[in-house]
């Protein structure tokens, strides 16, 4: 019976560890965000506190422990099926589970006690220490690589909507003149960008287009101070992921952290950010919004006459008519941002 209970104990800590590390991964492995800024704090009660309390109450190693474990596994499976973004088993996640199991075994053997919370949090801090050591080494290596590329031009891009599209359009236009490389897919975190620099950024690249995403305040600033872009684009800002930021003002402030770069030459900011134009900070937006403005200056660059068909999207910018085989009128804004960057970098 001890063997059976030990198996169910192992299943329980793996399950509760799965819930814990999944939430950490969503929130960039920042425990304070999981505890105090989670969008569904009631989850912690249903999927963590309640199962743990019941397991402790019946004594997990008793004959009733397996009932709690089986019930929890069923509950967690239903939770898992409803996730939009399930856990990705990265090296960090694997190290967390390995540390948790080893700590649990050590406590069980040394103290004859089958702990749950202690292995969980000891594993968290062990993995945190390991990741900080690895992260520091990766960061130094990536910084050295960027600094060694004296002529590399960096373009930073962020937005609530369409940042990946803007990145792809900028890369497509610039590669006509420069050897251009962009962060792949939706890689847009500091760790992801660092890995991209170390592993995939070509040593002879002339332009590096970097997408920057955020789940909380300070995330954009971290990436910005790492790559220090020369040119910056902030696309449309809106309530996407407002569950993480709480307010539109927090979203706006976080996106504008991209201007903290130490070598800014030019920036193009969508009108939704409501920023003041400066000598090297330009605004762009659509003409249809001019009639509803109150104390907000008109954009410096106005996108006009947007037409979208089943074959293409067309628009006018700076008295020039542009057309692309891309569907959706909303893409006119993203394409316009790419055009502004391309023109600044010498493309006609």
C-alpha cells in the first residue's frame, strides 16, 4: 500500500507543479505577477489551494489520499483542455520538474515526510538560481555579439495589434537594399531575443528587426536597453492583453518604454499613443480620425484613401499611392509604418 500511495503522491506533486509552472511561464516566470497580478486569481483557489488543503486534511498517504489525487487530476485535465496557451516544455521547465522530484525524494527519505509545498518552492528557487546564472551568461554573450557588429542597424517594433505583421513588412522592404534579419515567428521576449542573437543573428547582417512584446510594465524597457534600437515603430495601441495591464494607461506607458533606447535616430508612433511630436518622434494615423479629435494634434503622417479588395489593399501616404497583395484594410496602417521606416533608410 505504501508503494501505491507513493505513486499517487508523485502524481499529485507533478500535477500541482504543472499548474504552478504553467502560470509562471505565462507571466515571464515572475512570481509576484502570478500571485498579485493574475487575471483569474480564483484559479489559485480552485486548482492549487483547495486541492492542497484537501490532500493535507485527509493525509495524502492515507487510504483516502488517492481519492483526492484522482479527483484533482480530473479537475486539472478539464482546466488544461480549456487553455489557449498550454505549457511549453522548455529546458527551464524540465529543470524545475527534475529539481522538484529530487527535493521531494530527499525529504521523504531523510525525514520520512511526503511534503508538497516545500519541494515546489525549493524547486522554484533552485531553478530561479540556475536560470539567473545561465541568463547572465547568455546576455553577456549576446551583448558582445551586438557590440562587435559596429554597422548593425537595429529597428525595434511594438504594438498592441499587428507588431508581427509590421516586423515582417519592414523586413520584406529593407531586404531589397540591406542584408536584413528579423526575429522569427513571434519571438518577442528578452530571453527569446537574446537566444536569437546568440544562435541565429548572422554576423554579416546589416539590419536587425526586433519585435518586442510585454506581459507587464518593464518588459519592453528590458528588451530596449538590451538591443538599443536606432529606429522605433509603435503600432496601434489598444486593450489587447488588458487583463495583464489592468488599464489602458499602463498599456500605453509600457509600449512607450521602447523610446528609452540610448541611440534613437527616428521613431514613428501610431496616433493611438497620443504622444507629442518631436524632432525625431513622428506620429502617423488615419484621416478618418481627424474629425473626432479633442486636444490631440493631427498625425504628422496621414494614411488616406484606404481601399481593400479580395486581391489587395491600397492606400495613400505622403501623396504616393501604395498597393500590396495583402488582404484587410487594417493592414494599411501596418504597411504605412513599414514604408516610413524604409523611406528613412533610403528606399524609394
